[in-house]
C-alpha cells in the first residue's frame, strides 16, 4: 500500500522560509512517473505548485517560480519543497502527490502552511 507522509508545515512570518518533506513509507519512489506538491487554500481548488518527473523534469506554478524549489532524494524515498519569501497567498494545506502513470492517484494527508503578516 502506498503511503506518503508529509511534514514540515507550520507558522512562518511573511518573507520567511519553510521546507516540506514527503516520505514514501514503503517501496521505492522510482515506481512513480512523477511526484509533486499541490496546495489548497480555503474556498479554492487544489492547484499544482511544483512537480518533478522520474527523469528529473521540473515544473513550477508561475506564482512560485524563483521562490520555491522541488527536489527528490531517491536514496531516502523522499520529496522536498523548499519555500522561500513566503507571502500570505502561499498559505494553504500542502499535499504531496504521486503518479504511477499520467494521473496523480496517491496523496499524503496534507500539511498546513500558515503565513503571518
């Protein structure tokens, strides 16, 4: 069974940084065609923040380009999201997702990111 466990969320002041982590509890992340971070703010749809393919191709939402960085450590079966220069619009629940093929079908439980003024 695929279980993705996220950590690293919390409260941060505007302009600050956080690093999110997502660990696959069993198996190897090589099995996934792609992994990514999504977020959902209250009253809004879940949106893609950043993704990375098994071949290393990276994609970012325009709103986070230059501020966020996604990475993966295959040896630790882990996915990371370094978030810098956080602002109020970044506040949301962040989800780690994985796609065996073209659709994200596996999700973590989510981690809350709160940005204070």
